[in-house]
C-alpha cells in the first residue's frame, strides 16, 4: 500500500518548525531528509525513523517495524500529533545520522 500525499503533507506540517526538511518520493513512499541526511520516511502512512541510539533513547517504548519487505527495521513514531516531540526527535538524531553518500562521477 502506498502512502498518501495527505499524510506526507500532515507530517511536513508537523515538522515545519525545523529548517531544511525535504523529501523525495520513492516507489509510492517518501524518504524524509533533515539537513541533507536521511532521517526516515513515510511507509504505508506510518512515520518511521532510523534506529540510531539517540532515537532509541528518545522513544524507549517505540516498536521496530519494517518499512517494506526485505528492508532493515526502523522505529515507528507514534507521537506524530506532537510538533515539539517530533522537532526534538529530529534534532536529537541529526548528529548520529550517516552523511549522504557521494555520487561517483562518470
């Protein structure tokens, strides 16, 4: 099941207090970037984030879920209605998120 544009817009609105939130559509789902780094994504109308140590500490009771078959588990964010919580989560995670891979020149 693909994610809806309405859910994407809702999440982007909830993250509107943060600078440099961008997204990219990918196979019916959406990858969420924070300041150029992949923080998570929207899969089947669920916000999932990378399970870095700071995110696990920030959401100690979060469940691990698969974004799609064959993928690595990610953390399910339940508190999507709380803008302050989401902003804090993304800010806390930033330093631990991997840097984007450099594309090789042809």
